[in-house]
């Protein structure tokens, strides 16, 4: 009954196209909703930065699957530990697109489709939401302007996450 | 002369119906008002999460009665300790309904009846008040979306309580 | 040259009537004004809760007089210590009435008379002011709804005082 | 998987004799050993002060049994909460006798019998051990010299426990 | 059930002689032992510095008696408040003599008599014990070399007390 | 290169008249502006309370001059130490008048004259500004209502200063 | 260049025998020595509890290998994060045996063989060392007596580790 | 992968004219943008105060170049260390002019030219921005009114920087 | 009744010889003993570093005398403030000689003479004592090896003082 | 008058031989002694790790010289800031040799020669001293076993320094 938060970085496999990203997000929302994982996924077409919050065993299994998923390469754990509360309790998987990364930015209609999930009737907010992050927001915690989550420290990835959570809370 | 706060989880007995919930709340308000216990009761038709604040002996006696009340099963203490001030000093028993649990939500007229208690003339606020909690509010401190207070840690149950107290203070 | 704050509880003698309360407050304001004591007096016709702030020797002498004053019985010190600043520097003796205790509540004209002290011309605020406290405000720090200052802890009496000081400050 | 510590006070039923105390301790050691509860029991022939450490559900069940055990009366919870480590991990039930309470003090041969439990072969220390507490040790945290655990505050009962744990650790 | 510590300073009445000091200490030990007050008395033939630890009401009554005791003059409260533990739980009234104040120093046989109290058989330590304080020990917390407890601040009187408690503990 | 803050109290010499106060403030502003001292001067015709902020040697020399200035008597240091930032960086010498002390209150035209210093062209704010302090503002940190800076403690003089700095900052 | 510490629990595959444990430790020491990983391995023939300290990428790769190693099952991350210093800088892989788990305890000659690594000539201490842990040492941080690292919290696994590191440091 | 912040003071070489300052800023923006250094440059025609944030090696190389740049003299490090986040992530080099130093203040059209950098299309804010600092803002942390960054302490330079960062964020 | 500590640096006047130092110390001991000032004097024949502890007004008067004493030049306050306890309560004026400064080091017989003060019979320790300080002990808190107290910061002078107080305490 | 500590890493130029190291240390001791810099130098024949403590301008000049010294390459600042006290006040330049780096380890007679500096007669300890560091001591704060100071973080270099300072203090 431990509640944990896990943040990792990974590199997108070369062969991924637009519909792959759609699938990753859609499956992630579906799976997380079923296993009560919440979190956010940030990608720019090259790298992923993902946060998973949930029960310890459930999050470990999800991470194990990701480690063996050919679409993710060079997976690196940035931060992990028990938490007393979630940052993303309102989203099964919040979606963060980099402002200059067209390939990773979801088209409005796709997101609309993903957000309109009718599965949880008592929750007025959608299961996913999309926000945009600028280079400066990332640079604040990193040594490089280009979105490269491998450069984030444990504290930096957590601080960036808290900034994003505030944007999500809007 | 110790002021304590006690939070416990329990499971509603199978045979409870709508009027049983009414009775539990009504009796709770009446008894607490007489013994200067304040607090809140959260239920969804299946589980109870209750907070009791008051004099140590009085709260222990109330908890002892609850432990032997056939309507409560699998009672588990989540948090207990001396406090310097109450969170719910304005309500004999605040009522919290889950947004999706129709069975546990009090009908307006019932609540009106409960709230209109004329016993304490110098207090403009009623003895009870009803607020609603969403799955996401609960999920923030829990590993599961379904309202299951047994999953709450000591710190988590206290943090959820403080969130609710702010809504009550509204 | 020590600045101290003293809080005590006492029981009103049986033979006190309305004009006795007027006298207690009037004399208190007069004496405190002369000896630079500030503070507040809370009474409900049965109990007194009083706070005295000022020079250590002066406050000790005032407390010694109170201990031998037949109008006060069962006097009990709740809190005492050096402070770096006063909570009630603007009132020689703030007056706090319980909302349901008609006997202890000063009539407007009496208060007006007490407040109109012309002795300190450069101070636009009166020497005394009257606010009202509800049962719930007291219950927040106590095990009982009835105003019974003997039930307050050291920390509780200080916290209640700070709540009242905020009301005084408006 | 929550590790909790629970401390309660109770009054010994009138009809208890020496062999009852033996039985309480022996059964307690046996049960705790089976359910991985650790702790200590302090009694003087009139009052009990007991600490239970272990898994949350297991400790709650033990406490529920105690509440319905006719040998315990006026049971009052003093302290309860999650802990990151146990104070009494080396004893299934440490035994504390008051120096002046002959009736509650175990006879050496009885203790020897209790301590010689061969069930846990890799553990050189016995499941139980007996230490003595003086009135002054108790008075340090209490308003009265007589051993009366009902007088202990939450913090006081924990501090006394830590003093005893140091004596146990020897 | 509040445990408090009270420290006050007073001036010895002019007409006190050696046997008066004996009496004060003897009666103090007797009374405190009966009401579970512990503490220490420091005197030099001119001033008293006394610490009382115990139940709030009991300590207030003792202080009220002292305020009306003609042998004490100019009584001034130095420190008062709830405490989680006592400093002097092993002595009904520890006795502290100034090294240069012959008049206040108890003769060995007198102390022996006082210390041999057979009332509390299970306590190997005596009810009273005598230690000596130098001018330098007092000067550490005071603006003057001469023992004058009126010069002590709240914090200073507590710090001096803790120094003395360590000496008592040996 | 140490930045220090010094606060002292002094008594105005008997022979001072209105133009003397004008001169003290005017010379103070002129000298401080030249040596980059900032601060505030509070006087009521009887006492001075002054704060000086600046380089350690410069402030020491200014204080040495004040100690030998016949217009200041009974000079007493209240607070002194290195600081990481100034409270009065915008005023060469802020002027604080007591509301009831006509003699010390600068006439508007005099202040206007003093404030209109054209020496520092890039600074839109004047070198000096005048605010008023009430008895209650002073009483908050003092044992007496009358403005007597000798009664202020180190912490009290600093806290009063911070209150005044906030008023200056408007 | 991030230095991290990772602690995980796993279940030994059924088909492991004594020489498998030898191999796991020997290979672990060899690999860690080459990649500057330090840490400790605790096993009882059924479960593993392992701590890895080193460069972030190197530790992530080691953990990824372990996740795909058929000898480890149900791998669960307990604690992970950047650290400013290592706990086990003197051992490539410290070995901890449970006192009652004969199957996992290395035979002296095997350990001797492992410890006698001549590769690092300037380091007088061996690359590995073996200590023993009792049930009570584990129970201190766990809800069960049986060695089951899945029951450890993040904080508990770290605290147990620090206890072990002290034993290693001897 | 260490993120550091470096603050230094230097003296402008005598032969610098207006176009030199333009060049310094322009080249600084260009270089920093390429190497992901952010920061701010403050100059008054005589002294420079500069802050550089970025990857440790990159910042060290930039500082090494500055140390050998004939336009900078008497270079002195004021503050240096790893940081978890940048203060100036939105500007390649913020520009701070002293209000009274005409020579160092960039002409609007020059700044406009510098700010209009089209290189980073996804960032709506310019690479540089110009704010003005008054003598009082500097005096707050310094012993002298004249802008002389050599007088700033480590803490003072950091505090001034944070004040400026707030103005930039404005 | 404020207890303060004052530390200052000064330069010895040129015309001082050995017997002058003797006189300064002897008079200092005599005066301080009379006014209950305690402290230490450190000199090397060129500079003085002195600490004075005592009642605020008394210490201010002593400092005022020093400021007008022709034997002291360039007097600079290093540290000043209220303290809860003295560092040098056992010495009217501790004497600290630099190990290499023969001129300032007291001859044994002179010190013996000074130490043998019979004025305070109940105090076994002398009014003064002499210890030696090395360059390294001073350099620890200073930028220069030569004893130059003007180089000490507020914190540095206090830390050096605490080091010396420990040496005095032996 | 700022006291600072600077730690940097550098790479030894290829052409350095044994007598070069001797010269570096000898000149360093001589220069530092003259400018009151203290510190330590750690080298293994390939890398240098050096700490410099002293006046801010003096340390900056020393660092500037080092940056232009062809014997040092790839110089990188690890840590820099004001300090309240020195770690190495007793050594002009402590010398730390890696246990396995024969080339950098000073021969006893060379060190003896360096240590026997007669310049500072009142200081019994030598200007330099040599201690040895193992790989494990370095590995504690680094990701690699090989001595490579570029891998140290700000905090790591400070912590290693404190470990070494303790060894020096021995």
C-alpha cells in the first residue's frame, strides 16, 4: 500500500511516427485509468520524460513493461520514492508538448478524442489534457536548451514536474 | 482534559439502507452535540471514514461503542493523537458524500431537517453540513480511485481531512 | 524591564451583578492605563479569562491583587512568560463577551462611556473595545462547548488569544 | 503494510490474581510472536500500560480483542500512529514491573519459564524480559506519584516508553 | 491533568532565623510529597528562588499560599508553563545553598534528618538533597554577582535551573 | 567592507530648541549622504532613537562623534551587528515624529526644505521623509506608554525599526 | 555525473542452488569492481535485498540487466535517488547473510576466495565482506519477522541499510 | 552535467567606448545562446557585474576567456556554486543599466536590434532585455552609493541578483 | 536589566610600556569586579581585542570610558547584543597573550599578584587568568596571520571568543 | 576583508617530473605563507585537487596565476564562497598523496625539508604536512575509483575536504 512517484527519461525509437505517439498516449491513458496510475508524459519526437504515480507494485510493473518496450530506448530512472500525495491526481496521463516540436504535438481533434473519455462519469475533468512547455521552462533546470531529459537531476526533474503540475492546475 | 483527534475507517454492514444512514448521522449529531465531539463523516454506501475530535475519554468511549456497533465492520484506526485545536469546531458532524455514490448522498430535505437543529440558539451555523468529494480528491492521497479509506496512511488521512476542512470552511 | 504576558482563569463570585462587571472593567481600564498594562477581559457572567501584558513587576502586582480580590475565585494561571511584543498594545483592556451570555455583555451606552476616555489625547482609538466570541470559537481549543477557561491548555489559551487579537485588529 | 505503534492504559479487573498476570503475559508473548507484534507491558496489579508495535491491521485486531477482554476495564488509547521503526523489535512483549508492586512482579522462575521459549532458534535473546520502574521514573512524566497511566499525555507516554526502551536495551 | 513548572523569586522576611529555614524546607518536603509536587528551593538568607513542578491546580494552590505567606515578600513570578517532563522528579524539594551564605546553609544533621524520610519505602533516594551554588554559577545568567533572583529573565531562570538539575543528577 | 546596523537611544540636552532639531536632522542628512550612511531618527523633544546603517568604520566614527556631542546625553547602544542588507537604503535619514510631541515634529516647510536636496539627481525619492508614530506603536515593544527608547530590548528595537521601515516603504 | 543509490527487492528463482549464489556474488563483485559500483547484497535463499551505488547510467544498466535476469523474480524498486556520498565505498559488494538461513550463508572458504581479490593492490580491505543479520534487526523496520524485503518502505530500507553500513564499518 | 551560477565583478578598461559595450553585449548574447549560458550583465561605464548560469565546464571556459580579455581588469569572483535552477532562464544575457550612467545605457534602437534575434523561433521573449537599477537598489546591499560591485559580499551579490531577477520577471 | 556582550578592537597608543599593560589589566579587573562585568582582554603590544559582558548600562559606560581613553585608538565595535548567558562568568577579566608577543605577555609574578585577589572569598578561582593564543588560532577566523582584530567579522570575533572560552574553561 | 575558500581541479601538464611537483609545493608554501593563504594540494601525478583559503582578492589573484600556469591544464572551479572560518588554518599548504600514486608522493626527506621551514618561529607545527588518501576515500564522493577530481560535485569536494581536514587534525 505504498504510494510512489517515478520519473524516467527515454529515447524514442527511430521508427516511430505520428500515429505511434497517439497510440502510446491512448494506451497509457487506458492502462493507467485501469490501474489507478496518474502522471504526465512529455515528448518532443525524440525524447520522452514521463512521471508515473501510483501503488508501488503497479508502478514497478508499468516501469518493467516500459523497459522491455522497443519503442523506448536508453531508459534512465531520474527520480523515485514514496510520496504522501500525488501531483497529477486529476489526470490519468497529462500530455506535455514542447512548443517547437511539431511532430510530438497532438492535433486538437486527436486530443479531443482522447480527452472525451466517458469511462469515469463522476469526474468532470477529462482523463488527459495537453499543455505546452517552452525551451526556457526546460532550460531553467537543465544545462542545455534542447529538450534532453537525461540532463535533469533528481531535484531538477521534480522541480520541473511541480512547475508543470501548476500549469495543469491552471 | 486532553483534546484528541481520532480517524478511523470501517465497512458498512450489508443490510444498511438509506434510512440507516440518516439514522447514523442524526444520532451522531445528537450524541456529539451532547458530548462536545465535533468531526466529519464520509461515506459512499460501502465504506465509512470518520473523524472525531473531543475530550480523550469521551472520544475513546465513542470509539468503543463504534467497535461494538454491528453496522460497522472491520474497523481500523488510521490516526489518533492530541491536538492543540479542532479542525471541525463548527460542526457536530460534517457530512461528506462522494460525488458518484447516490446511495450515501443525503437528500436535501433530509439534510435540511438535520441542519435545522434549534438546540444551540447562539450559534448561527447548523450542526451539520454536507459537502461532496470527487474520486480525484480521494485519489490524491490513495493508491486506488475507488473510495477505500483502508488504503489511507496516517499522514494521508490527515491531509485529506485538512483538504475537507478547507472546503467546509469554504 | 521585562515585558511579560499573563493569562489566567477565574470564577466570578456569586454575589456579582451587572454593575459589578461595569466596575471591574472601568477600574481595570483606569488602573491599566496608569500602569501601562494592556490586555483583554473575557467573561460570561460565570467565568473570567483575562490577559495582562506589561512590565513584569507591575503585572505581578496586578495579579497579586486579583488573587486577593473576593470577586475572583479559584484563580488559575494558564500561561505566563516574557514576550518580545504585545498583542493588545492598542487597548488598556479589550472586552470580549460571549454571544449567549447576556449578563456579561456590556450595554452599548456603558461601553460608549468607558470607551470615551479623554485621557490620552494623541490616541484616536479608545482604551477599550468590545467584541463577541461564539461557542464554536471557544470549542476550537477546548474539550467543552460551554465557556470554561479552566479547560484551556497553555498553548490553547495563547492560540485563542491570538484569534481574538486578530478580531480586535479588525 | 503500515507499521504502527499503539499505547493504551487500562484498569485490571478486580478478580485478577497472580496466575492471571502470568497467563496474560504468556498468552501475549505467544500471540505476539505468531503475529509479529512486539512491545512491552507494564502493570502494578491495578493498572496496565501496554505498547503494541506491528502491522496496522494486526495491531487493530489485537486492540479490538483487548477492548472486549473482561480482564481490562476503562481502556483508553494514549498514543497511536505509523512509525518508521520499532522500539521493542527484540521482545515479543517486554515486561515492566513497578518496584513497589509485589503483586504484579513476576517470580524469577516464572519469567525464566517464559523467557526460555525455544521457538525462535536463531535469536539468542528471549522473547520477554523483565525490568523494574520506580515511582520517580513514572513521576517524571505524570502529575501523580502513584502509577496511573491514565494521567499520561500522548507525548508523555511516548517519552516514558523511550526511557524504558533504553533500559531494555541495557 | 496539566503538568506545569513554576519558578518565582521572593525576599525573606526580616524576622526569619535558622530554624525558620528548617521549618520552611521540612514543611515544603512534607506538603509536596503529599501533593506530588517536586522542585528545588534556593536561598541565601535574603532571597528565595524556588521551582515547583506538578499538576496545574496543585501548583497554583501552592503558589497562592506562598503569596499570602508573611515569610515571603515581593514575590515575583519568573517562569511558568506546561512541561512534558519534570526536571526534579526524584526530589520533593531539592535544597540549594549559596556557598557564601552560612545562614541559609543547612547543617548536615538537619539535612540528614530531613532526608531520612521513611514515608516512601520503594524509593532509595531521599526526598531532599543539598547542593551548593557559587557566585559565578549565578553570575552566568545575571547582571550582578550577588544572588538576586529578581534579576533573572525567564530564559535565565530556566537555564540556571537546568544547570542545577544536572548537579542534582550528579 | 562590513555593512553594519547600529541602534542607540539618547537623551536630548536641556538647552535644545526647535532650530537645534532642524540642525541635527539637516547636518545628519548632509553627513550621511556624504558617507553613505542611511537610517532613521526618531525624537519626541526629550529622547532620541536613531538607527545608522553603513560601512563599519564609518558608522563607528559617526557613533563616536555622537558620544562626544553635548546635545546627546546618556547614550546607550541598543543593537549592533553586521547585516546583509539595509532597511533604509532609500533615505539618508528618515525622520519619525511622535504624534503627541509637538516640539519634535518638523514643520512641513522645514521638512520640505530638507527633503528637496538636489544633490543626488538620479534618485527620485528625497533624502529624508517624515512619518508619525503613535504611543500604541511604541507600547507594542515597551513596558511604558511614554516614548522612552531606553526601555527597548535589542529584539524590540529591531522589531520597532522593521515596523517603521514598512511605514517608510509605504 | 550523477551519483545514485538504488535499493530493490527480488525473489530468488526456484532452481537456484548454493553454487548459484556463489556465482551471483562473484560476478557481482567482478562487474561492480569494473564499473565502480559499490553496495551490498542480502539474501536468505528466498529473497534478495540489494543496494547499488554508483554513476546513474551505470546503475541503471545494472538494474536493467537484473530485471531481465531469470534468477531474479518480482523485482521491486524500494528506494532510488541521488546521494552526496556512498555508504559502501569500501566494498564492491558487501554480503549480508541472515543468521538462520544456512542455504544463503557463504562458506568461509568461498568468501575467503572471493575476498582475496588481488586486483586492487593499493586497497588493504577486500572487495567483499560478509556480515550476519538477525530477525530482530530486520523486524525493527518491518511488519513481519521473516526476512521479506517487499515489506520495507523507502525510509525503512534506507534505515536498515544505514544500520548494516555501521556493522560493515565495524 | 553540473548546473552552476557564477557572479564576478570587473573594471572596464580605460579605452572602451560606446560601441565596445554594444559589442560586448552582442557577442555575449551570441556566444551564450550557442552554449546555453544565461545570465545578466550590469555595467555603468566603469565597472561590470555579471552573472553566468550554465553547464560547469562551459561556464568555466567563459570565465577563463573573460580573465584573459583585456577589456576586463581586476576580475574578482563574488559567488560560485551549483544551483538547482536558473534565475535568468529566459534571457541569454539580461542587460542592467544604472539610472545615472549614460555611457553604459544602451540606446533603445541598439537594444531593439539586439533583442530582435530571430534565432530561436519558439521563444516569444527576446534573448536580452534592459532594465534600470537605481543607486538605492545597489546601496541596499553595499557600503557605498556608487556602483562598485567589488564591495558586494557573496550573499549580497546573490540577493541583489534575486531583486533584479524579479524586475526582469516583472 | 539587560545582559549584553560587547566586543571591540583598538590600537594601543604608541607611548605604552610594559607597566601600562599591567595597569590596564589591574584596573580593569578592579573595576569590572566592582561592576560585575566579566570578559577577556587579548593584546599583543599593538592591538587590543576585548570582550565585556554585563548589565547594559554598565557595559555602555565602560565602553564610553574606553572611547575617551588616550591609551586606546581607532576603537571599533565588532559585536554587540543581548545574551542569555555569559561566556566568562568566572573571570573579571581573562587575559590572552599572543604566543609571539613578548611585550604583551604578563610575567608570571605579575599575573600571580593580579590573580591573588582576596576580595571575593567564596570564589576559589582567581579574578583573572592568562592563556596563550597562536597565530594559527587567530588565522582561522581572519584573512591575515598577524594579530589584527580589525579584520574580524562579527561572527568571526564571536567564534574566536568561544574558542578562547573553551581554553579558559580548560 | 572577505575570507573565501576556493576548490579547483586541474590536469597536470605532460612534461612534469618529480622535481616539478617538489617545486610546485615549495613555491606554493612560500607564496601562501607570504600572503596568508592556507589550504591543501592533492595530486596523483595526473590530476590536481587544490583548496585555497584566504582574503578574497589574494585568493582571486592566486587563482588567476594558476589559470595562466602552463603546468595546470583544464582548470575547473569546483567550489567557491565566503566562509566564517578556515579548515586548514595550521598549514600553508597541506599535501595529500594518493596511496597508489608513487610519482606524486613526496619522499620523506623532501617533505622534511619543506616542513622544516624556520620562518614562523612561534608556530610549533610545520607549514606543510603529508597525508595519504585511498581510492575508497575518494570513491565515497565520486562515480569512479580512479582519482579524477573533475567528477566531484560542489558538495562532494567540500565533504572530501572536511574528511581530509579531520585527518590533518589527526
